[in-house]
C-alpha cells in the first residue's frame, strides 16, 4: 500500500518510496527482497514521487542487482572513503532509476474520487500523525464526514480510516521504542499521546506487550546492516 492505495507486487519489482510517504509492504512468507536506505537530505537526489517499476528486462535486473551488491560490499568492508564510495554508487542507482522510469512511461491511470480522497488522507496522516489528531479531525479537514472517509478507506485499502491512523501511530511508537533510549513518557509525548498511562495501554492493546517488553525484545534482536537481505 503506497499513499493509501493498494498495489500488487511480484518478482523483479522495484519500489521507490520517498521520505514522508505513507506505505506498508507485505511480501508474505515466501517473499524476499533487498532494501536500500538513502538519506533524504544527502547529496543524492532520489525521485520525489513514489515509483513502482516492474523490471522485465534481464539486463536491467542485472544492472540493478550489481549496484546494490556493490553498495552492500562497500558497507560491509568499511574501507577508507566508504561514504564517498556509497554516494557514488547511490548516484549510479538514481541514474538507473531515471532510465527505468523513462523505459516504463505509460499513460497514467486516472484516479477515482475515492482514491484521491484516500491519497489526501494518507498525506495528512504522514504529516500530522504525531499531533494527536483524531480521525474525525482529519475528516473535517478534508471536508467529508467520518463515515464517508471510513467507507472510502475500506474500499481502497481494506482498512478503515481509524485503522490506517492507528497503524501509522503504532509504527511511530514502535520505531522510537525500539531504536532510541528515550524515556517512555518522552516517547508518548513525541507521538501525540497526552497521557503516559493511555500510551502504555495503547501499546499493550495493539502489540500484546508493554513498552518495556518491546524495547527489550528489540535490544535482544540480532542487528543487520542497512543493506541486509530480507
């Protein structure tokens, strides 16, 4: 799901997800891929809109794999000037992406009114999910009723509007719990919860674990490099 719209993914697909884009990915138990994280404000200019490329050409597949493999080797070896080498490889990656985008230019599909509404809602969630705004607040900003927004989101995403907001908030919460050492009340405040007690109940209800249990589980989990195969 990218920007609130469900998409199908298969073999030899390349997804480009710009920073601050609402998305989720479910590859299934047999799915695998390679993830490359490029800093949003670094020297490498990546596409500023989401891209979903289905790469059928074997040569193009090989070129992309070679670039990613080179980045992974460079990162794992930690040789002098590694940052410069990674930036150079990332620049090659953007060249590959732009060429692939040109090769896959198609007549853009016209979005339905429902898809436009859900995309706008997804953008607002991504921007404001740490403010504590409710789903009804978002509906008011979009000029629709909560009922209409809920029905439209279920049609386009398979989730209600409230579920979309909850899942994004939960992701932000887990990210801070698992990747930082901020006190729990600080995490609660950073993610839009006015009450530390409600924050703890929210985490327990949606994960089955307390904030301290989530943090401990993340600490015990093996660490992988940023370009690790998934």
